C-alpha cells in the first residue's frame, strides 16, 4: 500500500534522485494491475512469470524510496527548526 501514498510525492519530482526508481516501480505495478484486470481469477496469477520475484523487488524498491523520503523529511524538519529559532 505504500505505493498509493508515495506516488504523488515522487510523481511530482519532490525527490528528483528517486524519481527514476519510483517510475520503474510505478510501471511494473501498473503492468501487474493490467494483467489482473484482464482476468480476475486468482488462478490466472499462476501464469504471470516471475510474479513473486517481481513483487519482492517492488517491495524492496518501495522500502528504499520510503527511506529516502524519511531522510528528506528529517532534513527538512531540522532546517525548519533552525529557521524557527531565527
């Protein structure tokens, strides 16, 4: 579910260095959704080659994007506190 709330952030280019990574995740995720949309039966997923490894890769990459966002927010918080003291 992380993808849902990260998409507007990375899609807008807030973290430019992670945009390429997120675009790849977005493309892969949408491809899986399109595959599922064509055949809603769970058994159809067995025909999707390497689905498990693809989903694991997406989760790993999302975790990296989340980590970058967390670091970005920490820096922004520190900068805001410094600005607030002035």
